[in-house]
C-alpha cells in the first residue's frame, strides 16, 4: 500500500512540473506576440495552484532538490497583469493614465476654474489656488461665467407675487404661505411661519421605549403666557433665550407685545427707571425744598416713578417705534445689572538713570480703568483706579462710599470712588420735546458766554446723550461728564445701547466760578459688562 502511494505521488509531481514549465514558456511567448489578457489571467490563476504536501516518509534530500528545481524559474508577478488589464478596460475614463492627464490640461479660464473647484472639493488647496490664479489671469469675470453655466437664474425658484393668496388679514398667520419654495425674505416672515407650530417633546431614545414626558407641551396657553410674563420681569436675558428652545416659544417671545409692554413700562429694565432730569443733588441727597423741580420735570418724574402702580404705568408708544419690543431694543436706556468699564492703555517715554550708561530709552505702558455704575434713584458711582475689574466690580456698592477704608481690606479700592448723579436727554414720552434743566444744578449758575462750559441746550440735544455730575477731589470742585449711548456692534441683531462714548469732560470750581476742560486723547469708550452677583441691580 505504501509503495503504490509513493509511485502515484511521484507521477503527480512529474506531471505538475511539466505543466509549470510548459505554462511558464507559454506565458513568456504570449507576452512577446501580444496574447490576449484573458488567457494571461487564466494562466496566472492556474500557475498559483498550491503544491501537495510531501508525505512523512519521503526523503528530505529529494524535497530540497525539487524546491531548488522549481525556484530556478523566473518569478511571476500576477498583480501587474490585473493592474494593466484594469487600465485597458478603463481607457475611456479621464485621468486614469498619467499621460492622459497631460494631454487634457485645462486651457481656458473656465476650465481652470472648474479644475480649481474640483481640487478644492478634494482637499488639494494648493493646486486649487494655482488654478484659481490662472483662471482669473485669463478672465477676471470667470466666476460669473461659472455661475451662469452651473447656476443659471432660470434654475432658481421664482418668488410669488402674492404672498397672501387668501383674503385673510396680514396679521393672521396663513399656512398657505409655508408651502412656498425657498427661504423667507426676512426674519419677520420666518417668525410668522412658526405661528401654527406646537411645543414638541424630545424624541424617544430608542424605538422600543416611549418618548420622555414634556410637561410644557400640555400647559394651557394662558398659563404659558403667565410663565413667560414672570420670566421677563425677573430676567429679560433669560426670557429672550427662551426663543432658542423651540419654534413655538420663538414665536411667542417675538410677538407677545403684552410682555414687552410690561418690560418697557416696568422699573426692572424699562423706561420707568430712566431719568430725564436730575432727581437729586450731586452727593445723592434729595433736593432742598427751596429749589423745587420745574413743573414739566416733576410731571415726568411722577410718570416715571420708581414704584410703579399695579397694573404698571401706561407709557405712550412713540410713532418711530411700531411695537414695544422695537421700543425696548432701539430707545436709548441705561442698564443697572452691570457696570460700564473703560480700559485705557497708552505708552509714554521714560527717562534713563543719570548714574548709568544705557543705549536705549525705557518706555512705560500705562494702564488704568474707569468704572461707572448707575442706580435707579438717579445716583451713580464713578471710580478711577489701576485695579482690574475682577477686584473692583464686587465692591461698587453704596455702602462702600466712605473714606474710612483700611489699607488691607479688599474694599479699600473704593476710597477714591466719587458720588454723582445722572440724567438722559430727549425724553421720548414727554408731551414737549423741550424740558428745562433743574434749577438746582450748579452748572446753571455759570454764564452762558464761557467757551469751555459744557453745553446743555435741550432744544438741540439729540436722544441718547448722557450727563453726569460727580464730586471732585475736594469740596470746591465738581466734575461734569458728557457721554453718548451707542452700540458696540453694528451688525443686525447685536446688543444695543451697551457702549458709552466720550463727548466731553470738564471740571468746575465753585469758588472761582471757572471751568476747565480735560483732554480725552488717551481715554477710551465705556463698555457695559454684566455682574451676576448684583442680580437686577436693586
């Protein structure tokens, strides 16, 4: 039995070697005469047939001889034929062969632009920039040609002429508008499209589990409005952030004018806390009975009282403001839940030491801060110091306005704080645009002929100007600051009335009745910063 197995195994090995030698010679000759790729692939697949394992009792020397006999033939790389075949089958595809890419290099400006867009999509920013440069050198309007070719105006959806096809009023939300193609023309139309939306709960975490409960979705409309009403009174910033929750709340926050009217007329953030006349003396005390407030100013102060009745007072809506939301966002007003900070940096040359030889002159970088905090009773605090805001804002309190500060206490930075009072110009709710100044003001005792005196003519005073009178370094001096309310950013939707720019700064000597104007070359504008520890600033 063992001899028959060896004989049969030897016969199989001999046939296998003959087939390998024959097919190797046939593959070499077919490459010379250009045989078809299908035959070469079939021979290569057959040539890699695995060899049978030798039996246990076979001679080791004979196995070594057989391996050396097979290894003397050239090695075949079968994957090269597959790659060559793939290139032959895809000859029509652009960019397969390197020579093909060189032949079809972009020539016109549009071809360079298209190639640049393709490279940019693939992430090859360097090649994309090269093609962009070549395209614009050939034609500086190639971007318009590309846009007209791939994005013609006829492919864009046309705007409908009648946005309200029904006879319903404009204020009534129409669901027919929502099915139109394209985005809304402005933010007002986008908000109006949320009118019919409801408050949706969170989706189910898995397909088999029920959705989590959403109590706010089942709250009645009247209760939901009351929740929003109380939120706006407590924190107007939190109320506006509710618009980010869902479309339904975005619509209510933007269009519920009853809530915005309460915000405007309330003393928390609205205009009933604004003062358009000085309501106290410079040191914060009330006016003396011998110097009453004029009738127009007293009427206005009674209208804008600090203790609003219930329901809130009714302020007339100016013609320039269509809604109370627009009035609250655009009418100049001060903020009481933060302070205004001005950071001043300037460089001045120093002096070299006379006892040392130096090759250069030292330069000093000077940094100091100005702080302004306003209160609803018409008083304010002004502070000039080199301490940073983190060490100052928590001590800008009325109880720290005294001179008995010890050097080691954190509140000792308030020893240079100055008391003052403030007022705004051009009250938008007054029956007459001109309201005379308070006769108790020290600045009214100065002749109008002084050139350096601050101007306080309210007949030509635009809205948004802010006037401050603060104490001086001693009792005979008084400071006067004229500022203007502005916005830190000009982009749409940015926070408004959060910046104070300088208009003038004067010092008044009560004994000599002289005015001195300070230079504002290095002074910078004030920017409002919220202090959360103050709450609403009461």
